[in-house]
């Protein structure tokens, strides 16, 4: 199948039957043994909210089939229909990208449906704090996973042990939206620009590189790009992250999405997450645009809640509070904040930052 082409042209990746089996076994082991809280078991009702062509729905249908779990397939994105299926088929476990989960929460059916107890694995991109808070308020038990088309895809899942689950929900949030811990048989580390290993201290940031038995060996009919992918014997994800002493990975951004401004690297994901905390924001995307003086500057596209009165200046004031508290530096506040009706998505529901950048050229 093909990559989504979020940061470049789609590329063909391929896997052997053995690789798919190994990924299935590792994923089943991971989801079924999370510190005494089995997320996905044979008595669950499973409904994917990612299309089958998106890394074979993250490989989870194979897990469901292996376990004999009931499976419900909704077809194309229709948030109202998916909520109706959740209610009528008693769905208990699903997974999807943040944009689709946002559609679910704002659908008409969701307004009159009790979503409490729905177990939800999020991935494809990082959930914002605003979305995480909304899911928690509706009683959705959510956690994050991380991977990419080239990795079959699951590499990490965020374990929520009893110590974390016993905390007040607000204090759980940083852990819940963290990228996660490597799944069984995944070897993962971060490296600098020269390929040198970086310490797992939660502070140093580098490119995430990985090895596992089920990773693609290259790109279809593009051997040179395959060699770049596997430079040094490790698969290069193109993601920038840090690893804490307890081995929890936190993705900071895609290398191509990091904004280089004023001599600093600014995470577009961090800005998006903070903007999303404003109660009148429905959705947000941040990109870097060329700037003669500062190299790049952040630009934000924001979808405002229906009926709300929100201005770019109000959002800048909102972000200034995080500058004052030391959460972000002043370079992170976008000079331009566009209020838009919608934000373009890829075929699998991810925010299409490649298209957003092209529209600014």
C-alpha cells in the first residue's frame, strides 16, 4: 500500500506475510496486557474509524480476527452514522486520527448519546490538549499510539498504569497525550544530525530511529529512497522527539513541520495544542512560512466554534499567558492567525500541512 504523502509524494511500502503476523502478535500482546487494564479483549466489540487502506486500519483488524472479537465496519466517514453504530452495536473499542474524533464529538448524534466507557486509541497525529479534555469530559477512555506506514504501523503505545489512572483526570493529561512506550520487539532510540545516540533524559531532542521485525525494507521501485530510509541500519522516521528516563517517547514534531524562527526550533504541535485550549476553538493547524528576517514564522489556521466571537488578537493574548508562564517563548506566537471555515485533510483524515504550505507560496 502507499503512504499518505503528508510531507511528500506517496510512496509504496510492502510487507511479507511473516511481518504482518509478527506485528499482529505484538499488537495483541500490547493491547491485552496494559498493567492489568486490558484495552482490547475477545469480548470487546471493535469498530475502526480509520480506513482499511490506511496501513490496513493500523493492523488491528488482524488482531480482532485472531481473537474472535465482533467487528463493526462503518464505511466512509460519517460521524453521525459511526455514533449510531457505537450505540446500537455496543461498540467498546475503536481507533482513529484526532480530526475524525473531533468530528465524532461535535456530531448531532453525539449530543444525545452517552459515550462513557468507549475505549479509544488515537494516532496519526498528536491529539491536542483541547481534544483530550473533551474526550475525558465525555467519559472516553483514550490513549495514544504511534507509528507510520513504513512500520506496519504500531511502534509505541502509551501505557496508563494504576498510578497514572488514580490521578485526577487533569493531572493525567500530560501522560495520556504522550507518544508512548515501545511495543514488544521494537528497538527505538533518538539520534542527532550526525547519527550519534542521544541520552534518554527527557530533554535532548533528536530524530527517532527504530528497528523491529516487521518494518518495510524499502520503497517500491525507489531503491535510493529506501537506502535513505535505512541509513545506518536503522529506519529513520523523520520525527523529532525525546525519550524520558522511564523510556516514554514524546514526539515533538515532524522534521519538516518544525518551525525554525529567531534561532529557535518551535514545535507546531505545541502551538496547536495551546491554541486548542481556548474554549471557542474547534480545530487548529500551524505551519511555518518563509520570513526574510527570521527564516520562518508560525502561521495558524483556526476553525472557530459556531456562534462564537473570536479574533486573532484574542488568541494572541491567550498564547501570551503561556509565554509569561515560561511554557513557550515569544517566537512561538504566530504573527498571522487566519480564522477559516475548515482545514484541509488528507484521504485518511490527517491535517494536510503540505497543502497548507503550498497555499502560502
